[in-house]
C-alpha cells in the first residue's frame, strides 16, 4: 500500500514538472472611446466636424496567444499568434487577417537570443516606435505616430520573415530581420501586377545605461504596396498605389532619459520613398516629448513633432500632442487626449492637407480639400487582460 502511494506521488510530481515546462497564455487589450475630429473630408470633398466612436488609438485592440516550452539547457521553444480587431463593429484588423498583428514561432537561448519565423515587427517598430516616440510612450498612441506610418514606427509588420534578436549584453541589444518575397521575380513597371513582390530587411540596436537609453534602426521594403496586407506609402496628397512605389527606406535614431517621475525623449527619422518612375520623396520627422507621473495613478504628457517632405514635394507639418492618463487599476485606465496639426506647402500644384495619425486605418479621418489644420480630442478607456 505504501509503495502504491509513493508511486502515485512520484507520478503526480513528474506530471506537475512536465506541466510547468510548457505554458500558453491568453492576453489582449481593448481601447475604446469617443473622439471629436475637425475638418474631416465630407461627401462633397470639403470639411466638416465629426463626433465618432473610436477604437484603438492609445493602442490597437487585440487578443493573442503566447506560448513557451522549456527544452532544457536554457533553450526554449516560443510562439506568438496575435489578432487585431475593431471593438466598435467586431471586424478583424490588418486587412482581415486572422493573426494580422503577429504570427511567429521559434527558439530562444538564454545566453544568446531568439530566432523566430513568421509575420513580425521590423526594428523601426521594435526599437524606435516602442521606446522613443510620443506614440510609444503615451496614450497619444496612433494619433501621435507620424501620418500613415511611412517611417514604420507603429505597424511595420514583415511577412515571411526570419528574425534574430539578441539578449541584453550589459545594456546592449541588437538584431536583424529578413522578409522573403516568396516569388521568383520583381515588377519593372506599374503595369507588372503579376510579378510585383515585397521583400524587406531591417536592423536595429539599442543601448541602455541607468536612466539613459539610445537606439537606432534601419528598414528597407521593396514594393511595400504589394505586401498582404499592403503597407501605406502615402504622405498626405502624394499618391502611392500598390506598384507605383518601388522602394521604401527608413532610418532613425532616438534617445530617452528618465529622471525621477519624469521621462524625456527625442527622435529623428529619415524616410526615402522611391517610385518606379519619376523623382523620389524624402520625409524627415523630428520629435521631442516628455511625460510626468504626478502620482502612481495619474500622469500627463506633452509631445511635439515637426515633419518635412522634400524632393517631389515641398511640405511641412507641425503637430502638438497632449494627454492625461489615470490608472483605475493595474489593468484598466481612462485617458483624455488632444492633438493639433498645422500643414503648409505643396505637392506640385496641390496644397498640402493636415492628416493626423494613420488615416489609412480610419484612426483619424482624412481632411477635406484645402484644410491645412486639424484637431482631435478623445476620451477613452483601455483594459488589458
């Protein structure tokens, strides 16, 4: 009888150990609220004000599965499957893809880093957007990221990619990514719809020492409009269909300093958009901001961005972002957000329009013809699970 009890105890212990070596976590967040937008393009092409239900401004609403299995010796198998959705109507984001935000599997070694395969973020998003932008540091989120995300700060997801990300070596991390086109040829003109393909590569590095950190990233995407879902390459009035843009190259450097309850950051990105035919457009964005925690629950933030397009355009944008956030708990917060943007200059014979955030995903609607400034005000709740 004693042997039987001992055997049962041993088997139960082994089962418990085996269970502890493998885990799957369900996670996600929902960001929903009411937004006011000025100078929104109406049915006649002019401008009207708009009150609307808004989803996914501070962060895109999502749910996902994250798993790990301990293989021994510091080696683990990992995976992430992450779906984006609109809480207002229940539809899937990222062009309707089931796991459009992320979908990858790989291995991680505790003293080296991780090697993963699938749909993954570029290092412009991982390093710059997450750490050194107003969008990544505050609830201004997608309103504060530079319009249409041409510099790949928030939603630069690369299909068919292989990615290496190092562990932290005395404050220094680095990585590289390559995304396969999965076709045998590239298009040579805008009419070559059957042979257009999108391949990409990206590099990033970050160093942190005490309260200071500094990061840099580079991403290059061929035929970004041919990716599925396609990547936006438009700057205000600059047209960019799936095959008219041959190459999108973006580089950036950012820094951050934390002193007591205050966080300060600065960022510069340089993006070159090269069409199949005609002259290229160069886009530079200069950003600075700060956040202050008045209490453990209450924080306020202010950010400023100056953007300039040149080459095939002569355009300027000034944008101010202000936000207040109050944490009701570790998982739930409410926030108030205000954004103002002023645009000037021309694309050829067309006046530049104001365009806050990422209008291609309807986070902020496109402005009407001739509208050179826009305002966004939002009150919302965000819950993480």
